[in-house]
C-alpha cells in the first residue's frame, strides 16, 4: 500500500495548513531510524509502575478520545470532513482531546462546519501527522482500577518528533502520570494499530513488534521475545501476549486493518474470498489463535466475520488480485455506546453495517466515508485513541451459555472492582422484555466477587439479563456497557416439541448418546415434507446443517461424525413443517 510521496503533495491542504503524511514508513525514515531513538525533553517516568497495572479494553467505559488536528479535513460529497464528523459524534459520549497548533483556528473551523463545541478540549502543541492511534497514549490503571496513567511507547516513525511527543503532551495537559518506554532496559518500539488488549491481561499483535525490536530491526534494539513480553507485562499488565504472523499485502502490518476485539470474548475478523489477497494468512493466524488459546474465561473465542471489500473496480490489495487499497471495516472506533465504522461504497457498506449492528446490539453505529484516507493505509481506528475514564468500575463476567438446566437456578457471578468500593451490585433479568426486568441484589461471595441467582425456567425459555454496579463514589456502570439497550441472553434447551394436527413427524433420540466417533440420527415423516436438521454447541454456534427438500413419507436414518467435536453438550434441532424438536447430544472423548 505504499503511495508515492509526490501524490501526497498534490492533495489540497486546508486553510489551517494541515501537514499531509503517509501512514507507511518512507525510505528516508527507515534510513534515519537508528539515530533517532532518543530521550524526549520531558517525561515523568522511564521505569515501569511499581505496582501491578491493567490495560482496559477499548470496549470498556472511556472518558473520551484523543485526535491530532492534521490533514483529511476534506470529506466525501455531501458529508462533513472526517475529523469534523468524528468530533461531532464523539463529543456526545465523551471528551474529545485535540492536539492542535492553533486551538482558535480549530474551533473556528469546527463551528464553520456546523459542529457544536460542547465537549472538546484543545491543547496547543506542534503536530506532524494524523495517525493518533499509533503514537497516541495507552491508558493503564494501578491495581486494576486506580490512578489512571498513560503509557508512551517509542513511535516507529522517524522524523516525526511532534507525533512521538503527544502522549507526554496529553499527560501534561491532563495532569496525570506518563510512563515512557524509551530508555534501556525498558526501551520498546511499538504502535497502537498493532496492539489490542482484552482488559484481562491478554494482548494481540502481529510479529512486527518482534521484528522491529529485534536485532536488525532498524532501531538499534536487540530484544528477544521474552524481553518484549517483560516490558509489556510491567508497563501494561499483559500476562499473555499473542503474536501472529505479518500479512503479505497490508504494508504496515497492523492488526487493526483486519481484526477487532468487540469484547473480551469476541474477535471480529476481516474476510477475503477464498485464496484472495491476505485471506490465507488471516485464516492461518485465526486458526493459530483459536487452536492454541482460550478467552480470559477459558472458553473458545467467538469469531465473527466481516468482508474486506475490493475497490469498485474489483481490485484487492497485492499480488494477482490487483492494486486495490486496503479497504477494511474492522478499522473502527468503539467509544462507550458509539461505534464509528468506515464506509466506502454501498454494495459492501450495507453488509458491513448489518454485521456491526447485529454483533453489537444496543450500540449507536454510524458510518463515515473513508475513501479519502484509506489509500494511506488507515481509517477511523488509525486516527483516534481512547482515553480511559478516571474512576472506572471494572466488571468481569463470563456470560451464561445455553443450558439444559430446568431445576436449579442460574448463578450470575461477576468480579466487580472500583477504587472507592462497590455500593450496590444488581442483576436485572427477564423472560419477556416487553414486560420489563426483574431485579436481584448481588451478594459478596469473596474477593470482590458478587453473585445472584436467576430462578430456574422451563425448557424453551429465553432469558435476557445484565449486571449493574454502583460505586461508593456515586458512579454507575452496566455490563454489557450499553444495557439495557443491549444485554446478555441464553436459552433453556430441552426436548421441546411443537406438533400440529395432521402432522406427527418424529425425531428419534440420538444413538449412541453419549457419542464418541459418530451418532445416528433418525426421523419419521407421515407425509412429504422439507426437513432441516442443525447441530449447535451451547454457545449457540451452528456446527452442522442438513437441508432436504420434498422428502417422501417414511423413516430415515443417517450417521453424523462427532470425532472432530470437542467433548461437551450439544443440541440437535429437527424441523419438519411446523414440527420443531430439540434433542440433547453428549459428546464424550
């Protein structure tokens, strides 16, 4: 995705002379890299915090977002410029911190575009480029929730000293500590676009972080993987650092161009047509993650796919697929209950918007046209950086999965931590949200763990619920964050049959059950019918589907291999006409 520098010079500068700069590293910057690694003129700490720290996930509650007032003020036809749109949306849900060399000019420009100035804070500093994600500050908390501080990595771009200074500038402006990884043995070169954390001590990157910090990486570094992991642990609280192979064609090797953590359990992955562009390596990386790692609750990661679209001429990036720009819908900003997603053209945008809205119920999802910026290897995530809230309420909860339990209650367990202490913790639940939610007070079990029990329900019921905690300091936070607009849900499974008059279709008990290598499934039809059989795991993920049209009346059986399934409980759903029957299948190894 390298673009010729002369192309940049042809782009029109705004009335405020915003500097234009490509996202990728230029040859001159590569050449100058070794001599540029130096101490900034100001920093508070170049050693790690003396207590354990936690990096919040980008999906947690944030006080606001940091941007740099540089370039790309031009917008798509009929739309506000990109930065103006970000400010317009973001200031409704948090503070917008703007690094700018002229705050009056920035405010005047926003006003001229019809953007109100209700929640912005400008701080006047010199600036280089727009790519705030990469050089911007990372938020951390001591002891999980206390003393918000910022972490400042060495930015992996030379000749951009003003960019590299922004975390310190923001920390000074906010009056909070900043920890800088610029002096050995804690020196680390890194970028925010190549880093995502789950809020529970796990982080993801491409192996660019190892390449740049290793011997021969161009930064006079000689760090082993263990060295990199140690710095991330002590500065960021990362105890499990997952690194994936770099992709052949993305140019900058930043994972935010094809991946997004929607929460601590869910990976949104960009997807190409089979065999196209970076598709094979993305699939290899995803398989590596899902095969070798569980989420923070020791359960398989949930994976959601979203297209990586071609350009309108059909070109994908790199190789035999053309010279298309790296269009991506994962390069999005989540800010409290707001999600800003890149858009390009309607054919793919509508699908992407649907996937985002279905994946993140209760969030306000808006799209911003990024055709003017994506050619420089970045979109909305690349030009924004969240700032953690000062007094967080951290709620960790492994949401309940589908169950066959119809006798015992359903225990809701949550780890809840806040600096001032938890005043109240509650569970709100419902089997019919049109009638509202019932409330249960959670009680302290031990070590900041709270529990409540939702009463047992009959097979076939569906339960919606969310957790709400209130701190002694007077703050209230829910999990999911957007509840009750978006909540958790699970089903009570069982042998449920809905049989209509004149149709006595039967679905036999699976055999053997428990199953090891294979299971025999059978059914009886009293008349010609369509048949649909599906196999689900307890998370609701569909494992197998059989669709048969116009099956004659009679008895049928077939064998389904279970050898590749992990041990556990599954649900087999049979549908024939208006008859629906669900059977439990146990897979044993």
